[in-house]
């Protein structure tokens, strides 16, 4: 998510947020959904369109009735519309207005609403990065609700997913979907070029060479989500024993061998022209990169697993899930634990109604809509409801004796997040030395990590 907004963009986005206007956003939520997200990062944001004048009074009550209107900053995709409809049917005293999310600028938009004392009541954000709000006391403490009745709500979640929204022993975000960063691959292209699925970095490079010989790009990854390419750095760190040191912000990044190797490897991929569309790889947009993917111009696509259902449905070729190739044969497999989540701004006007909506959202009925949209569930009871083969293949990448979980370095600070997502890989590919690049990252660590 890009953290820096021009004044005009901020005003434009805030206008949409404060007005609660409806817009078009058919993309996936999170990366993060980018993810995501979605996703993440997950999903693209179309221009918002004006809604009719709201009948909401200052206290959130609709004129002429006892209905409370709450605003939800999230995707206005079909799955969320279905969830809202189901919730409103069971809770006729509450109406939910979806404010279409801008994933690239989500943090800034949400914080602007909070600072102006007019936040939404429920908001999307990444559970593993919720500290971006807790550090400034901008997130509502959900612990009493999550743990009440002997952990009744908490125990409905897979432990790793609900704990993703915990900071200093308190729950501030409720995760509804794990966002597993992955590599999608075009099975038809692999077969046509007689390329086997690569299991190591060296095999990945050889596959890219073969694809280039056949006028196909090996790698697809759009501008703004270069943090996904750092998966190989985390694998290096998992195998040399330094993973916890660096993801916790305790290590000197100028001494991080895992990052050095990863950056050198990606510069080589870029220099060889394996990354779509060659010289323009660093500025290729999501729309451009996805268009090339759908047209079979690149054999592999880095993206949040939350988009698996979309690709499986819309691609004219067979899509497969390619686990990140090991940096060394037989090595450990580093797996991130990013989640798409919901939280309540600290000064939200209707926290109790927001809690009711979040509980429905993460109920079996709500999570079923998540699954129906081609996304993975966060709750225990719905794990066996996944019947899509591509989602099963995605889940298979998360288990194994050699799997090591981690939280991304993006969560260390907003500044580090922006640097990793938007700047670092590009700096290396355009001539900045590895040493100077890592020094900039280390400078950010010393300035921002508490």
C-alpha cells in the first residue's frame, strides 16, 4: 500500500470515505487480498461514484426510524454485498453502508478519517499490520468481546489467524481470511515448453531462460507489490537461523545475508529480461501485468493466494499453484502469516453495532461467502468446506515439517513497509548498490522501530 498521497488525492479519497459513497470495486479484498493484499497485496479500485444524499442523522439513526447506519470500509465486491445483505436481514435495526476501499492508500485514508473525528465504524486492514494503528491509539480494543464467555468467539478461529491481530496481548483486529502469497503458473505454457515445476532457485532461473527462448516472460509481478519477491529473503533467513532476529527489527539490515542474496538474485532476473515486460518491469501496472498473464505472455505470476478463485475461473488455460522454490534443496520453507482482517477505529461512533456486524461477518454464513468467492477461511469450522482444487493446492503449501511461519518485516513500521513494497527491489535493479540499499533500510529501522 502506498503510504504517500498528494494533497489532492487525500482530499478526494477522504471525500468518498466521509460521505460513505458507493463505488465500483470488483477486485479482491486484501494483499494485499495483498494479498490480499491483496493482496497483500488484493484488488483494484475503480473510481467512486456519487450516491444519493444520505438520510443518516448525526447520531447514525436514519430519519424517521430506529435504524442505525454504520459504515464499512471494505471491498464492494459481490461477497461483501452478500454478507451485508445477510446481516441486515438478521439485524433489521442496523444498516451497513459499504465505503469502497482503496487498498493502495488504505492506511492513510483510515487515519485521516480518525484524525478528523469522522471514521467509519468497521474497517478492513491487514491483521498482521494492525500495529500501524495501535501505536497511535487509533484501534478499539476488541479483547473483551473476543474472550468473553470463556473465549467463545476466539475459539471459532484458527489460532494463528486470530493471533495475527494481537498486539501486546490484546486483540485489535479479527481476521477473516489468510492471505498466502504464492506463485500462480500457467500449466499449458509449462507443458508446451517442456519445463518442470522448479523446486529450487537455480531451477527457477533455468525455467525463465527456457521461457525467454520461447518468447515468453518467466516472471509477472506488478509495481507496488515487490515485497512479494522478498519471500526468497525470508527463506534464506529461515535457513541461516536469522529469521526471528530480522523480522522482529532487532538485526542490523546491513548485515543481513538473506536480503543480500535475494536482492542480487532479483537484479539478475531483471537484467536478463525474464521479468515482464523487460525494461518496463518496474513500472508495469496491475492491469498490464494481469492482462499479460491472461494472454499467456508470462508463465508465472506473483500474487496473493486470495485471487486463486478469480484466476481459476477466468483464465482460458489451466492454472496451478507453485510453492516458492527453495533457496536450497531440502531446506526450510518460510511461510508468511498475513491476514485480511476487520477492526474498529478507536473513536468510531457505533462500536457495539460494529461488533455485531463483525461477529456475523466471521460466522459460518459470512465465511461461506468468503469461500464462495474463491478465498480461504479463517475459522475452524469452515476449513473442511473448501472444495476447490486450486484452494486445496494453496492450503497444501502451508503444511509440512519444514514449514517455518513468520510475520513480514513490513509490520515493523509504515516507513519500512513503503520502502519494501515500493522502493527496494527497484533501487537494486536500476543501479543502486546492495550495500547502499540495505543502509537505507537500516536507517529506517533505527528511526522508526521502537
